[in-house]
């Protein structure tokens, strides 16, 4: 698939610190665009449709899935979340560089659709540290933590499918590593604009 722009996909197990690393990266790389995702969850106070999310009914979301309108989607905590192909293509054409935060399956779906992407997997320093981080949040029960750790094992096992692996032992270093990857990818000859 020929596409405009650079698509960067970042995945990580829950608790690896991906959001924190991405926030730091965005501060360093303000030109990175992000797509507005669609969801079936209700808006939270202060959230606006089309700005924070595209808020859809489950029936509307499922109709778009059936029509092949999502580049990737998943069900999380009984709500559907996904990236509309039209939104992704619009951002790539308009902004040139788009960062997507998706799970391993989302990365596979994007590759399967033929997107030219740079995939980065953010690893915790160890599974013990991942468990410590999940427990330190204080938001999940032991059962939920056990499920997240089991899911993390599968996600970590898939790390070889990614172009790059970045260990998040320190947020600043992980964000700097990803910024270095972006600089290198911008210099690749096939990505150069005439």
C-alpha cells in the first residue's frame, strides 16, 4: 500500500509505562500527530466528540467493523475501541507523521492491511518490575493483576515481530531511544520527500 507519511506504532504490556514514555516523546517531538480513536464507551466529563474520541453506539461501531472501516479495533473492558481507516489516512496525508498506541493485535492488523509502519515494542525491565508497577498503581485487584501479567507474557513473546524493542527502565532514556529511532527513520532514503 502506498501511503503518505510515516506511521509509528507503539505497543507494550499493561504497566510497562508506555503512556508516560509517549507523553515524554510528544514533548520532544511535537510534530507527531495522533488519530482520534472511536469508542463505544460514554464520554467522560469534558470530553468532546471528534476531539477526544468519536463516540459511537455499539451498533454503529459494529456496522463500521462489518463494513471494513477500521484499520484496527479491539474490545477492552466491555467497550469497543478502534482506529478508523479514514482517520488514519487523513492524518498521514495531512500531518506526515502519526503515532499510534495499539496492542500487538492492532499492530498485526495494520501490517495485514499493508500499512508501511515502524513498530516499536516497549518492554518493562523485567516481569518482576512489571508486577511491581501494576501493584503500585493501586487500582486493580489481585485477579486483574494476574490477568494483566498473563497477557503480558503473551505480548512479550511477540516482541520479535516488532522492528525495534525499547526497554523502559527510565522514562527519559526510553523516550530518547524512541526519538532516536524516529530520527533514523526520517533519514531512510525511501522515506525522503523529493
